[in-house]
């Protein structure tokens, strides 16, 4: 299955123009929360959310990132 890509034309759409600032803010919020005192389980859950937001944001770039879930579970 190929990753969806948002074309340069679609990046100018009203929907993407609303979503991108929201996702940027959400990513910053999650990163700040990750700096707090969390259990390992909470940290893993938060890192998963961060990875998903970053993956969605990358759809608006010329080279979207491919989610490598195994990287989240390295020792």
C-alpha cells in the first residue's frame, strides 16, 4: 500500500491550511507533555501519538515519512 501524499495544490487548500497549524500546535503540546514526569507506559503512549502527528504532517511534504513502528520499541 502506498502512502498518501498531499500535492502542492492540495497544500494550498483551506482544509490543509486549517489542519497544519492545529497539528503543529498539537505536536508541540505532546512534546512538552513528554518532558514531564511520566511512567514508561505513559511515555510510550505519548511517543506513539507524537509519531502519528509527525507522520500526518509529513504528508504535506515532498517526502512523507514511512512509519517504522519497530523503532518505537527498541531497548
